[in-house]
């Protein structure tokens, strides 16, 4: 998208979160709320983004690379935060999209429509609003008798009549650069709150005769800001549900969406079934025609091929599983590679961590791992090998192709292939 830069305001303390961590770093479902917002901005083709930071700026800088940083030295409100960016935009002549870091639920199609309406209407500013049944806590959109937006009033300043207005300000704006910085200094200091409100610029534009546009969206969930742990939990649920809907629309069956959590970066093939109480984290790949769960936990780095069954209370991390394998019950596999057509018995553990290093386990095609086995990595189990129930294979004691081993420590019971 050409001639537009995004400014994200992320300088506030977020005192209602009751936290030692900066609010933008609190996770919504699976990643920091600011990361969600940045991802949405990038997805609509805005390549230039500026973060206005204050409280916790060093921690936030460490999480986000490739974005420009402006520091608001004193937290004097959103109006001052935008004014802090004035010098950055000294030679810039395009549009400026202003967002708040605590609004991660905004959708890419909404931001696109907001920018399109701004440009089509040639407005000095275009804001985003929504109508909600319970507007308490939000700034109200005030319109004149002709329906034009003339100002935003914060709830604490609203009259009883204005508090009945159900159209609220979401906190997303597109400004013409000159209109914004020609008038931002006219925003007055609010003595009771000891800060400058960016919302006051709407009334300033109205008085100056600068056209004001508004995009009213239909989904109230998009407009939710996160100011407390309660609101964070609500946002978690919304994001989790959205992600599951995307997978289901792509051909994945989710038996019980209320108890299932899948990271949006996961890749899951069509006709795979996800059973209740399953958690699939980021960077997990699952092929077609698989059955996952119930109570399965697939952690980062897990890759599962087609026609695989992962069952009750199975945890996998940095593990690759080939086609037609079965890992059905109460099993932990870490840093493990399985070939094809392998059965892993209930209660099997690959002991991958020796206190210093994460070591690897390799299991060849057609192997059969009995109930309650422990494989102490690094170790390699050959093709078509059999491990008797309760066997403990110690590190570097590799099992040859076709061998049967039993005992603690496991010893070869029979060499050669199994019938």
C-alpha cells in the first residue's frame, strides 16, 4: 500500500493490568498483543511502521525488530505521543494510520476499508467506530443533525444524554499528514487527567472546517481494547475462536472448539480430525487424514505426516512422525524422528535432555515400541526392531535393524527380522 505509514501508540503504563510487564507484551492467545497488531498492519501492505514507546521501551524494543522507534519521554497521553512523532514525519507527505497497541482484534479487511474510505472521501481524518449495546467506559461519537461526526467525548466528560449514545470510538484513525501536524498543537492539556487527548483533535478539525469521515463497523468485538486481565481473557477467547474457524473452513474437523487451542501459524491438512482438549502450538505441521487427541499437546517443531494417529495425553516437541504411525496413549516424544508404520506403546518416553543438551532419538520404519519403554537419547532404533514392554534403552546403545530387545537396561533377546 503506497503513501501511508502506520504509527502505533505503545507508551502507556497500562496500570489496570496490575503487571510488572509492559502491556503490549501481554499475550493474546499465543503471542504478544502488539505482535498481532503489527502482523495485521503488514498484511495490508504497509511496510513502514513506527512505534511510540515510553514505559517498558527497552523490553518492547527487544521483541520487535525492523520497526522504527520514537520515545515519548513523559507519558502525557495519546495527543502528546502523536506530537512526539512530528519530527519523524518532517519530510513525509502521505497518510498516517494511527493505532493503539492494545487493539489487537482489528481485522485486516477493516483497516483496508478505513484507508479506502479516507482516500475516496478526501477527508482530513477518518476514524473507526462501532455501535454497542453497553458503551460504558468508551468515548462516544457525537454527530450533528445531518449525521456528520463533529467530536468525540470521553465518558467522564459526557453528559447524561451523551452517555446514552451507543456509537463508540475504537481508536483507529487515518490522517492527512499536514492536517494532523498543523493542528495537533491545538490539543489542550487536560488538567484533571494530566494528559493530552488525541480524541480532542476531532473537534478541532470540525471547527477548522476540515472534513471528517467515519467508518462504522458491524462487529463490536473488533473494537475491544485491552486494559485489564479480564479484557485480556476475553480477547484470548475471540482470537482462539477466529483461528479455529479458519481451520474448519479449510477442511479440518474440530470436534469441540470450546476446548481446543491451535496457533494460527500451524499447518493442518484437510480431513484431519482434532479431538477435544487438544493444544497445537506455533510452527506445528500436521498432514492430511490424521487423528489428533483428545488431550494431545503438540509443541513447536513438531511435524506429522499423513494418516497418523496421536492419542490421549501425548506430548510431542521438535518431533517428526512419518506416515501411518500410531502414538496413542500417555507418551512423551522430544527431539525424536519416527519413520513410517511405527507403533509407540502407551507410556513411552524419549529422555531427550541430559541436563546440558537436547539429544535425538531415531526410530526406523516398522519398529514396534512396547508399553512403558524409556529411550535415553542419543539413541537409534533400527527398522522393524521390537522393544519389549518396560525396556530401557540407554544412550548410545543402538538397537540393530530387526532385533528384539528387552530388560533394564535393554539387551538383545533375538536378532534378525520379526514375522
